[in-house]
C-alpha cells in the first residue's frame, strides 16, 4: 500500500511538472510509429518563394501510390483547390516507405491557408494551416534549436525535444519557421529514431516551415557506422540551389534576411565526397556575392568557435570563416557541443569591437536529452551557459535594421538577450577583452591560470616558449622529473592524423632532456626544431614549434590580447 501511494504521489508530481512545461501537445508515448496508408510526418518547408509558395511533404506506406494536397483560405476547405504530389520511395532499415511532396504555387502573400493531405480518395490527414510571407516583410520571428537527439541508440526517447519544441512554439505562436542545427536523430540511418523525432514534432512541423540542417548523427546507424545521410535527405525538401541540389547545402530569403545552410560533416562523409568542404566554399562565395538582403545568416552543425575542452573544428573554420568574413555575415548558428555560447563579434579569427565589423557565432545548446559536461567558457565567448538541468531554445526576432536574439531554458527562464542594431550598435555593448600585461597561454581557447601555469610564455631567441607540464595536466596527462629528464604521459582519444601519436587511444610517453633537440616518443628518438630549456624554477620549457612536432598542435600569437594560443589537432572535417 505504501508503494502504491508513493507511485501515485510521484505520478501527480510528474504530471504537475509536465503541465508547467507544456500543456497542450500530442501524447508522445501513444503515437503509432509505423507507416500506414494514412498520411503522417506531415512537414512544411520552402523550395521556392515563401510569399507565394508552400511545399508540403508527408509519408505513407509503400502501398499508397497517389498523393494530393487540398487547400483553401476557408477553415472548412470551402472552394478548395487541389494539387497532385510527386511520390518517391525511401528505403530504410525498417522497409520501404513512400514520400509524397507537393509545392503549392500562386498563393497570396500574407494570408492563412488551410490544407490537408492524402491519397485523394479516402485516407486524409487532419486539416492544418500555414501563413504565407507578407509582401515587404521586414519584421518576423523564428526559432532555433540545438541538437535534439536522445542519448540511447537502442531506446529512442525524444520526449524532452517534444517539450522544448512545444514550449517554444506555445510562447511564440507568431514564429514563421524553425530550425535545428543538426543532430536531429541520435542514429540518423535508423528510421526508428526518425519516427520518434517526427512524433515529437507533431503539432508544430505541419504549421510552420522547417529548415533542416544535417549533423554528424544523421550520417550514422545504431552500430555507429557512417554512411550517406540517406533518410535525412529523403524526407525533407529544400530549395534546389546548392552545390549538390539536395538537403546538404542551400539558401533562401525570408523578409530582409538571406539564410544559408551548410554541411560540415566531412569526417563522416569524406569517403563519399572528399571535396565536400571545397565544393561548398565555391558555392558559398557565389551565393553570398549575389544577395542584397540587409541581414545575412548561416547555419551549420560543427562550430568553428567551440566550447568542448579538447574537440576542435579548425578545418571547418578554415573552410567557411574567411568567406563569412568577406561578405560580413551577421550571425552564424552551430550545434554539436550541446552548450549555449555567443561569441564576441569576430573577424579574421580576432575579436572586434562591434557587430558592424564582425560576425557573431552562436552554439545553440541542446534541445533533447543528451548532456555534455566538459564544456567551458572560452576566450571568445561573450555569453556562455551549459544547460545541464534542462534543454533550451532560441528566439530570433527581426524588426527592420534591428535583430534581437533571446535564449531561454525549456521552462521559459531567460538565459541571454542580445540585440544587433545596424544603426546604433549592439546591446549589451561589446567590450573587447583587455590586453594582458604579461603573455598568457590558452589551450583550445581556454586560459591556463596560476597556479597551473607557473610561468608566462616568453620569447627566447625569437621563438615562443612555454612550460609543457600545465598543458599536459590540462589535457588529462601526467608529468614526472628525474634529473635532467622530464617524462610526460598523455592519452587524448580525439587526436588523429599523419604524424600525430594520439590516434590509437593508448597512453604514450614523451621524454624531454634539458638543452637537447632530441626527444623520445615511446622509446623512438624524435628531432625537435628547438632545444628544450629548463628555467631557474626547474620548469621544462619547449617551443611552440616543438609542441607541433611532438603532438601536432597548431599555434598562433594574438598581439591584441597578448595570448599564445595552442590548438590540438582535430579529425578531418572537425
């Protein structure tokens, strides 16, 4: 009896909590996850002008060979018109299903339309509605969500994503579209995960347009093997104007904003398309050169200004950031790290004083279950929050030359509020970090402070030198000294590439010797560009070039901040 009372009490608490978070959403646990003759996964998107067209996509089982959309300005579909859908077969691990797509054209701008989809005879969806973009739109709102994936391949659970999405839409019913910055599905080559994802989206995705973005998990199955993101690309429809004429990269306009979507998954897709980043660089340059819109925004998954301790994405930065700088894109949204961060305005990989001179990069946080605990506030972060307690979402509102971006927890608690005004600057006003009097050392954008850093970096014979011990300790390794030798042990699982020793996930030992240009790596002698130095306090110092030879780190010195940056090697495409 006590157990029963306890369970009832717990149920009441959970029901009350759910009611606070979201009061009117589909029953996620009771949704039929199998394709049938009745349409489901009804999705709005744009493949052409949002003022006069609307694309509708849905699925059925493979027995349904015909599709139709009926639409009208009347809620009861009085005086309705109809348009036939194109039907294609999508092969999945759960069997074939048919994808139906129709683009309604000739719509009147700024009007609400009602529609339903079906086979044209007996199996129809409920009646839904959408709004076309108004003429001369300069004021509009949209929603941005971080990674929506669960954290269990075998047992998909997207209930937190459902609550986050529905809470955001309930608080912002005037939003015109929404996007997820990649990693929609925990296992994107598993149709079971997409079934759960669409079930969670029901009630929103058939009412406002969805802007899909590919993430790394769209390219893998439940065994974590990578392949072409076929299910992702087979069920969303976007403008056919990118380098590949598919969902990987494309652009469109809404109001006074030009929006670009890119694919950052070279690591996962390099065997399929080793030119993925180069192809997009060429297209991105051409695409941005043609737009005359007041605002420019880009979205892709892996962040060039990351928040993870050791996971870097320097290849992505090198590919896209120079073009972003060239055409002054105002705002970039990324995901992958499951934290929320907003950078200072950045141009040429340096912090600048105003968004008029640089781009603000936003890591969107998380909208699903998966939590990552090794996120940190890096030097470039003007605002940072690691959503450990609950997911978050972002609301962007454009009003002429003013754009406001707010980040909320799932329950509506405000995390960050940032305004870019092209006539008066930003709020809160950007204050560029001060230049340090003494040189500082940063690992992947994180400053090493005393007592971890026993002495500042310094130039010796024209070369930057620093103590190696704090770098190794920061990365989770260890150090010991015996006489004139220093032994370092380190294992970092994310390192990979030619000449980099940390790709095999084993612990490796480096031995440095005072005044020597020779080191040993697992008993193999390595020649160093510069000699090892031991200072008066017995700190072993190596040059930045020595660090590159030993561990593959790249480096740069930022004279504006007086910081020596060390960046660990990253996987191809990261």
